[in-house]
């Protein structure tokens, strides 16, 4: 997954909940699927 501008100044939590979207990627003529992170939040360990 790709999270543009996702750096918040510290390492991410060990466990996170993500919301992402699928995007077709045709980089250099190949075809692939990318996961673009739209939202990331830490999840507390119970």
C-alpha cells in the first residue's frame, strides 16, 4: 500500500486500521493494482 504524506514525525502504531482505494497502475507499460491509503488510525491492543 502507498500512503502519500503519511509521515507524522514518528513511527506508526504497531497495529493500525486502514481505509484504502484500489487504483490501476500502468507504470512503464505494465499493469498492476495499487492500494492507496486514504486514512490510517492506530488500534489499541486489548
